[in-house]
């Protein structure tokens, strides 16, 4: 159980765990994207204390939840009273407004700028766009924007800001894959039950000249705060690059985003598959995880001596939470 949670929240976490235990949220087991079933368990709870079996593939080093909730299970989970109450501490519209004020969309545009050599007005499609806070940074003179999100409230919020936002999952947006010159997938891939299937369909329908921007957590920055029941896959720069290549995408750049996360920009062109990216990846990530555990243990020991605050920052243990 996360010791940061207040009593109310920990009661909700316990209620959700009881439902998971009782099988009220349907779950499923899946092998790794590489096809291997060999795995090592990394954690059995997420950052809140929710039951979530995070494993790492012995063959390729990709981390994932296994078992995970099925698609129907996730719908029930997000629609449950407990989940809503767990996240109702933050005012919905105030949070959306705060995100509009953040510069994330501007950072995405700045990263893409070197690749935007087209002279015509570009069509930008964002999947999982939330309230459209990223798209607001793409000025209407240069870009025609469109976004899809599952939350009726957030879509309504974005529409009130003058954006072309539509309610729907990835399937609803599929007819627009071929419309876009640029597709933005910011913190979407790590939530998908079948990311490879989705990327394959996207690749098939994209214009040959289209760009794709991807933002995901970087599990090289391993921290228990990164582990979330909502995250089905955890990529490292190496596993992300390899799987994008193997799905037919040319990776033009891959680098950091928002400090602890990472971004990739995919450009048209021949995908070059580099199998060597996965060589030793399991062992490398296990070392990162072990080092994190050793540091956590050291911090807990210092905490019990009452001197944690002094040394926590020196050990690079400032709590981070992925979005
Ligand atoms: Zn694997």
C-alpha cells in the first residue's frame, strides 16, 4: 500500500483490489510482443497499491502487465465508482485549464519543427487528445487540427476552446488515419492492450509522407511511481525503437520528453530493423531495477533514522509520477 495515500483513498484502493481479486474486472494473460512467454516478475502492485503484475520479458526486455485487465475489464475499471472517487480530488475543468497553460503542446511542436518542411497547411490528428491542450499550440494558420478522446467532458471542453474534437476510441478515428499529415500519440501507446495491432493498422493507412509523434514513459527511469494499472506496456528507448522499426516505421529521432518520459518522431521511409537493440536488454533493465530497489531500501533505512530528507536528493530519489 502506498503510504502517501490518505485513509479515504486507501479504502478505495482496497475496494478496487477486492473487485480485481473477485474477478469483477475481467483480465487476460498475454505473451510478449516478441512471442516469448518467459518472464520475470518486477512488481505485484502499482504506485497506488492497486494489484498489477508487472513483468519483464526474459527474451527481449520489454516490460508489461501480465495478466492485465481485458479491454472490457479496463472499461469497467474506469467506469467504476471507486475509480471516479479516487480521482475526484482534482477538479476536472480546473485540471484541463491547468494543462492548457502548460507548455507541453509547444514542446511537441518544437520537436517536430525541423521535420515540418511542407509548404501547405498541415492536417494534424491527435489520438487520445484529452481536452486538446496539445492541439491548441498548433496555430490555425499553419495547421488544421482534429482530435479524438474517450472522455465526453474533455471533448466538450476542447470544443468550447474552438477545437475540432470528437468523441471516440482509436477505432472511431481510423477513417482519419489517411487524412493526416501528422499523427500525435502522446501517452497513448502504453495504455493499449494491443499496441502492435494498432500501429500496424495506422502504418497501413498513413499517407506515405505522414509524420508520427509518439510520447511514452521511459522505463529506464524506473521508479515504482511509474507503475500503473492503466499501463499495459513499459518501453525503454531500445525496446521502443526496436518495436517501432519491426512494425515498419522509420525512427528519425528518439529522445527525452518532460524530463522522465521520451519521444520518438517517425518519418516516411524504409524501416531499418536493428535486432541488436534487444541484445542484453533484459539484463540491463534488471540492473536498473535492482539499483532502484537498493536506493529505496537505503532511503527507508535513513528515514527510520530521521535523516532521509538530507540525503534523498543526493541519491536522486525525488518521487516522480508519470502521467
Ligand atoms: Zn519479449
